[in-house]
C-alpha cells in the first residue's frame, strides 16, 4: 500500500469535509473565528472561511514557507534570523513566552499573520518552537491570537 497516497487522499477528504461545513454556515456580520490545527490551514479552507466572513486562527507546521522581505524561507529557517529584541513577551495562563509576529505572504496565501512562540526555558532557540499560529484578522493582537489557541 502506498502510504503517501493514502495520507494525501485523507487530507483531501478532510479539506472537502471542512469546506462543506464552512459553506453550510450563513455569512456573518460580526467577527467569527474558526480555530483549527495545521491540517486545516490550507488556502482552500481559509478561502472558504473568509468568503463567509469567518477569520481563521490555526497552527502551522515549521516547514511552511514565509516570505520575509520577499525571500522564501521555511518558518524554522526564518526563526534563526529573529533576535530577542524583535520579540514581545506575552503571558498566557501564567506562563510567559517570547513571541515574534510575522505579517505577510505565505507559500499559498497572499497575506496572513504568523506568531512564532518560544518556551521561556529555551528562549530564541530556533528549533524549540512551542507553536506557530496563523491568523487572518489584522486587528488581532499577539496576546489574543496566542490565547485563542491555548483554550
């Protein structure tokens, strides 16, 4: 059995199911947020949500391509260039985390917000990311985006 084919087939089915669930919702006038894991932060899912007025907050894998200053880098590689003085210290549920906010293009999206978060015990070690978060709402601040995924 070709496992790669099977996994890709499951991904397609999951995306189709999520897009179907999103499309069944009415369009919203007030801010609504869809919280999801990295399986569902694809262009098709995000596009379906945005078409209904739903913002997306979700996890990203560290191999996702970002374009800081127009240069394509995996998030984990980009993290090696971030200095501690470029981060904000955010406290969520009694734990403090250095957080870097990237706003710009991703490999399959023109614009998004990516929060890179480190553990306080291992600050700024590029391979010790706690989380990457993706958001579509420009008005969401670092604390709100991180807090939304903690609960």
